[in-house]
């Protein structure tokens, strides 16, 4: 069953870090979720936003190009294009 995924994300809060390098922006909160690779996109989104309420996780088909811009308020989740947003996450989610 093919579903639609968002193509636009939130307004970017630009930063000069990604992943662990962003830890100082989020003391005591998670900034990386490697354990969510392979988990369904919607479940991964819920867990990320629960772990760190300062970020929004966005689910994208894996064939969508996103510019290489670090955003401290965004976590990108890529899932297979033919099973978006429910498919398994194909990347290791990090802030940035």
C-alpha cells in the first residue's frame, strides 16, 4: 500500500553540528538513534519526539534529495519509497 510522505519539513534552525556534536544544544537528551534503523517510520518518529521534544522527526522516501544543511530541530527518517511512511527506517537517525 503506497502512502504519501511529507516533502517539506519544518523551518530549519541552522546549526553547525550533527549527531553527537549537537549534544551541548540538548543536555541530557538523545541526539542519535542508531537503534531505530529497521524500525517502522511512524514508530521511530514517535520514539524520537518522545526522547527529545525539541526536535521533529520527518519521514521521507529514500529517493528524495535533501540539501546537506544541518538543522538542530530536525531528524530525517528515510524509508523505502514504496512503503512510505510505514516502511522500515533505512538510515541511522541523528539530529542535524
